[in-house]
């Protein structure tokens, strides 16, 4: 009883504390808005970039200074560096009539100036503390340099590796994606109480990752059940974690562009999910609605505002047309007020009305930007992001003696290591693999190097990959000469380490590929190296799963290294020599061929399921290829081995308000200490909406010393057994459930129970 009263009292205190802050904010914003003209209100909805950074659309804004002076700008992005930001804020504070502070955003996607592994790589760590720490570290660094808003996390679920932007997300699974979304929002925003935090922005709302054919910006179309079950959860998780803003996506949903989609932005996001932040468009997304076929600029701008969009990125559709639309009765003043209020509230929460220069502190910038502790975070994150796909004859870890031939176009390369979407990450701070290996071995081993091949010999592809600077350099030596040098170098070595892959800008925005194989000249290099008969360790860099059936056969050992950021070379050396025992697990399935796409672990059985490894007539299969991926979701090896006991269940019958405990003992039976990601999958065997063969519903990353065993228990509550039914209700239904626990989505260790 006493406890209940106490809890009630605590709730009252926190509720009233919350509403007091809210009430204070409301009266402040009310008073300010009373002073604002219609133009000034519309000005707050305008997000501009002066160019100079990376412009991802065809246009950047002009006359930005005069627009700031007249109060026609609410926020800026693409202004980088504490001194530049101070200048712009000063311009605003000393010229605009009401002196409403600007806030400053940027794409702080995987680190700010200190660059971390690309998000797809980070997701393979399955390490939520680590991921949160990278976001936290990026927030500390970026906020010290004047920024207060990041366009991250990108949480678009993607099942199609042709889409270049898979590099920016967390892969194919909604459960894992949701955990990562939450970790990142918390990492960036903290409690927003001090100036080391950034407003986060969940993007791209919504379904951007389901672009047809994997072609960027393309149409999406799917059932609501599929949306709710597989694509929406990570956005919702970000909202639940208190994300301050959301960015609309370029695609349409049910035939209505996301930026003008009222169901999406108002009914779902605000009403169903209770989102309290503001909605910003993606780059010129309002203007692009003209091409979608939704009307002229005036019409689409009004449509976007009516739908629930608050801020117009770059396009100036709001700035130039809303006043007229108001006159014509196409929108209401209330709609403008609502949007304006949300922007002002964000500024209030950032503390900018108390101090417009709160984030602008040169002393902090000098201390935090590119500091040594941040590089350490980058290296820790990088080693955890690498996935060991193959390790024949325990070739890895390498011994630090003898002669090692380091070969490949990415082996001594700085410019690609930061990966795509590192707008503030300077390549000159990257440690190439050759340097990292030399740092690690000192004089203990002899390191030889040859480039062996260009990243690609295809001039057109090279040109596209080089739009943001030279990522693919075509060597003055001919491809044959490069190859010959490599083979001669390899012949002198005991072991070959070949660092091959894509250029960093062969993935990312507007970098879709219909052929996701390794460029053929690099496959030719691997074939020639294989011919030497030496053990061939392949380190593969890419921003997406590649089709590597042939290459994985050529490799004795295969490390999927993605793009690991500034500390790439040191991190890869850590893994190659066993300083760090790899623990990464794939978060996207690796297809055997492009024709298999989409291939993902949580597929439906169909009415004619094909038994694995077989090929029968009148079954759901391909004549020429197995249904399974080359490497499945959740897969990744270690230098040690982990054995799983059978699953023991606390009960074989459960009910909606009961918890079943599923326990396994995991034993490290190999020769190294190591970490394992223990994964729980659930199969709901009979349901009113058919369920996939497996859904990830839990995971734990554990560390085991060699020889050590640990019990791992998962609590399975009603929550883990639910799905979205045809009425889009989140329900569980009675029946038999089978769970799987193991180190990959193809785990076969299972147990069943009944839900009554
Ligand atoms: C991208 C966004 C990004 C924005 C601003 C767009 O092209 O789709 O992800 O945040 O540009 O740079």
C-alpha cells in the first residue's frame, strides 16, 4: 500500500515537473509567436544550405545571407566549423528583427570529423553499448564544433543489396534495427540538458529501403501488414526513444509521396505513435512531388504542410508559396502556426533562447574535434564490425613472422576508408591497411606490397564513383602489369592478404548497382593469387553484401570488413593477428546471385516449400540455384568455437500473461577467448496472418574465456509472440511456437511450447 502511494506520488512529481517545463515552453512560444508576422512564421519552416559541403541534390540555396537577415530562415545545414557557425548566427542575431536563433544541422552519420565504421558495419557488431557510444562520441565532437542537429539515425529496413543506401542502415531485420535505432537516439540526444547533445532525426520516413528493384528514389508499394510488421518498427522505436525530429523519404507510399502523406505523418506518426518532434523533408522532397505527379509547387507545398511536414529542406516551396495558399484557403493559419511552434520548441529545448551561442565554443571545439579518445572509440567499433565469413585450416589469426604479401587496390588506400556518407570525415586521417599492419608487426615479419589491380577498369563506373573526389584511380601501369607485379610479390611470401572490394562511393546515395559482384578485374587478381598455392586471406571492403560465391571459394579465409572509418588499418591488423577475435555477425543476407534478390532470413514458407539443399519439381525454387543465401543473416565465425547445449524450457505451456524461460549453455570449446552473439528466433506455426519461418526476438552478446561455459536465458513473454493481424492489431494467437537459439539465423537447435 505504502509502496503504491509512494509510486503514485513520484509519478505526480515527475508528471507535474514535466508539465511545468512544458507549460513554460508553451507560454514562451505563445508570447514569441504573438510578435511574429506571417512571413516570419513561414521563415521558421525554411531549412537552407549555402553549398560548399556535399550537395546531394541538384540545387543549393542562393542569397542565404539576405534571407537570414530578413528572418526567412529557421535552420541551416552544410555550414561546418565553429567559426563559420558563429559568423552565421551573429549575422542572424544582429540583423533579423526578432533575433530568433538558428540551429545548425549536418549529416553526422557514422561519426563527425572522427569517422567510425559505416552504419551497416556497426550493426554487425550487435553491440548496443558500442553503437550508443559511437553516437554519443559523435554528438560530443559535433556539438563542440557548433552543430546541434544530426540527420541520423537512418533506420530504413532493406532487403535489397542493389540499393546503395544499405550502407547507411542496420540491415534487414526489424527487431535488431529497432534496438539500434533506440541506442543511437539515446546516444545522440542524451537528455538534451547540456550542450554535448544533438537533436537526432530518424529517417527516411518511411519505407525508403523498399525501393523497387533496389534503384534509389524508386517507388515502394507494399501491404499494410508488411509495413507494420517488417518496415515500420525501427522508426517507431526511435519515436519511443524520444527522437526530436523525423525526415520524410523520397518515395511514395500507397501512391502518395511520403512528404505529402497525411496518413503517414499525422495519423500514424503523431496520432498513433505520439511523436512530439518536428518533421523535416528530405533534400528538395517537396519540389520532387511535382515529378511524382502531385501538382505544381504551390499545390505540393500546401499538400506537404497539410500532411504534417514542418520544415522544408532546401526547396523553398514553403517560403515562396504558403502565403498565397493561405489566401486561397488551401491551408489554414493554424497549420502554419503548428509547424512554426514545433520548430520553436526544438530551439527552446536546445536552450538557444537562453543562449544562441550555447553550442558555439571554440575552446570545446579545440579540445574535442579529432581528439585521441575518439580515435580509440573508432578503433574499438571497427574491430567489432568485422565479420569472419570463412577460415579454412585456421589460417587466421596470422602469425607475426615470415613474409606476408599485402596485395590489392584497397590495401594501401586512404581515400576509400571513411566509407560513404562521411561528409565531415577527412580521408587524410585514415590509416590504410598497409600502415596498420606495419604498425602491428614492427620488425617481427616482412611485409611486401603490390596494388595488383585497379578497383575497377571500367571508366564509366570509375567516373560515377569519383563524383566526391578520387576514389578510383586508374594506375599508369596496365592491368596486366599490375597483375604480374602482384603474382611476383605473392610468390615471395608465406601468406597472401588480399584487400579487395568496392570503392566507397559504389554504395551510398544514388549508388545502386544491378550487378553487385566484385569488379571482374579484382576477381581475376584473386584467381591469379590462388594459383600461387599460398594461403589466401581475403579482406573484402564494401558498403553492401556482394555476390561473392566464386571469391569465397578462392579464399582460404575471408573477412568482410565493410568500410571501417579512420582506424581501418589498425583495426584490420588487430583482427588479422588475433589481437581482437572477430565477433561480428551479418545483418544482411549475402545472396548467391543477383537473381535471388530479395533473399532474407525471415521469409514465408509458401504452400510449396523446398527442402534445403534439394531441387524438386513443383516446389518453390529456382532451376539453377539454391534458395538459401550464400551467408545468412546472423552468421559470422570466430577464431574459437562455440557449442550450444539443447534448449531447456521452464515450461511447455504458456499463456498471455506468463513468461517462459528458454536457457542454453554456451561453451567456448576452441583455443581463444571470444565473444558470441547468442540469437533467439521464434516461429509461430499457425496464425491468422501467415508468419515467417523465423523472427529474431532476442540476442545477447557474451564473452567466454577459452574453455568457459555460460548459461544464457531468454525470457519469452507475450510480446515476443505477437504479430500484426489483418486489422493491424498487435496480437498473439494460441497455438504451437517453435523457438531456435544459436549463433546464426540458420540455427537448428530448437524447442517448442504451446500458447494457450
Ligand atoms: C539524403 C538525406 C540527407 C540529406 C541532407 C539527402 O539527399 O537523402 O539522407 O540527410 O540529403 O544532406
